[in-house]
């Protein structure tokens, strides 16, 4: 059996090494369930459950002060948050040590741990959609990572007075693409109304200017736009985020525009005089570069009517 599968099964079955009795009063919230990577402490019940197939999460790797982590890791992927109410006769330390040991046995590597006052204070922003941890002081925390072929998994577990347990699982994965369709009619409408159209779905490797094969569907629609409008001439303008130097981004955006124009000429027989490649780098953002979501919006190709 694949060792990563074994680790997952182990995490489900061995989270707590000793048999324990006593039940917290309550039933699991409707539609909730334990995460397959991290089981519950015996006797606990789920009072809050939320999951997002794709979102952002700011993983704390240092204690928070004034609502900000001293160190953190921004992640994107599937996020699950589960909050448990646990038996009153169990101490926070006992519950925490069981989770800590279970993660280690399941192959997780600890990235950050803290106990009680050493955990800092406040409610640092982690994920607005899922919510933030209630409190970091007077609690125990562990953040850990499991490397997997299908994508790394990160876990944050907090144990606070009540006792209560909050588990965040972040399964890193690429965003599902192809959900927004680019077609010639949409591009024509945008150009007619505003003089330009933003195009997403033309893909390049990081720092490179070779158009990837998965860009074909979008490029075919741009070609159709030009074929259906024989008098239309376009500036093909590359845009980047602000990661890296201005000079390198300006140069990269121009090379990418050159590559797009070359494909349209070579593969779709568009006349060269109808296209002019330009590179604006990070100088015309459409969103803030302070978040990955904003940077992704800024990485685009604009079709501008000449």
C-alpha cells in the first residue's frame, strides 16, 4: 500500500493512543464530519463546520501580536475548519499532547508550536470566509505539514479553554480553471464598449515567455475575433504583477506579448501588420498586488484597439 495512504489511514485511527470515556454533551452540527487526515479527541462533538473548495489561508508560523503573526505562510487550496466542544474533565494539555503525538505518528512535520501565554494574543487574520481563531492566548497551538504527491497538506490545531479544539486543514491545490469562458463575441463587445479587453487563460511558466499548450482555446477565440473583424488592428499588451524588479517585469511582459503575436501569426494566419506587441509590466494593475488574488488578476493580456 502507498505509504501516503498508510499515513492518512493512520491519522484517522490512531489520533488518541489510549481508550477514554466520558462524553461532551451535544451532537455534531448538521452536515459536519471529521476530516480524513485528523480525527477527533474522543468524547468531543462538532459545533461548527465550514469548508471551501478553494480559498486563501494565512498560516501562522509565529505568535501573533496586535492582530498580526510574527511570521506566516500564505496558502491557497481547499480549506476545512472544524470546531469541537470536548469533555470538561479533560485538560487542555492532555488533549493537545494527544493531537501532537498523532500528527507526528502520521508523518506530519511540526512547523510551529506554542503554549499558553507564549502564544501571543489577539485574533490574527487567517481566512475571512472561514473565520479567525477565537483567541491565541491561554491556549495551545501546533501547525504542521504533510508532504503528499497530490499536494501538500497543512494542519493548524488550537486547544483552548472549554475545553474546545479548532482544526484547520489546508490542502494545497491549483485553482480549478476554465470556469469563465472567453469567446470572440465577448472580446468584441468589450473592445466596442471600452476600447480594450482583458484576457485571462493565456498561460506561461513563471518567469518564462513560452505560450503553454493549454492556452490554445483562448488564442483560437482571439483569432476568431480578428477573422470576423477584418479591419480590426490590435495592440497585444502584456501585464505582470509587481513581484520582481520593474525592469525584469517590463522585459518579461514584452516577450510574452511577442510570443502571443507570433502564435497568432504562425498558427492562425493573422497578418502581422494587424498586431503590435507591447509590454506594460506592473504599471497598469487592475487590483492590489498585496494579495495573491490581486496579483493573479494583474497577470493578464490586454487587447487594445489601435
